[in-house]
C-alpha cells in the first residue's frame, strides 16, 4: 500500500515500503502482452535483486519538451542523491555507516512544471522533507518488525 509523503507544489510523491515496481518505460512494456520486448523485460525483473531503495522519477505530465523533462528529472534525482548522502545513505538506500541499515521499497516522484523554474535551495528543501519522511517511515517499519519478532520469542 503506498504511503503518501508530504505535499509539495514541485512534485507529487509516494513511498511503497517493501514493494518494488519497475521503471515507467519497463512497466509500459509489461502492460502490453504483445510487445516484442516483454519476455526480455520479464526475465530482467525476475532476476533483479529486490533490495534497497528503488527510485522512480517521472516527468511525463509536465507537458514540456523532452530535453526540459530530462533536465527536471536529473535535478530532482541529484537533490535526492545529495539528501541521502547527507544522511549517510547510498542512492540504493543502504546506510554507509555502522550500523548498516537499509531503506526498502520504491519511492515514486512525479515532477511538475514549477520544478523547472524553482531555485535549487527550494528544490533541496522539498526533497529534504521527502527523504526525512521516507527514512522515518522505513525506521518505523523496521522497529515494528523487530517488536513482532521479539514478541514471538
């Protein structure tokens, strides 16, 4: 079940703990049963390791030219990378310092038109709020799992 993240005017976001979705282009191929690449994509998805954080960034709803959409996606991706590194996490959601912890699931961001004209500081502030929320939810989920395992013992 997707978890709604804090609202922002720059992009919409959701986080699905312990659920892994393929990228948007791969999902389009998987949705079409007659697509020639479907067997290849299915094979890749079966063999892909379901660990860590998967990040899906989409800018299709912006209505801008392809170059602008790609640039906006790269800006958001770089902001997410910097915020994760500031909290000692790699881009794949694995903590770089001891204790080794991991964020598991898929974070989806849909970039909106105001992202193009937003200042870098404003973008970083919005991404910081999202990353904090994701890490908080992942920590809460891990603690709940630990409490269940202790209760069974």
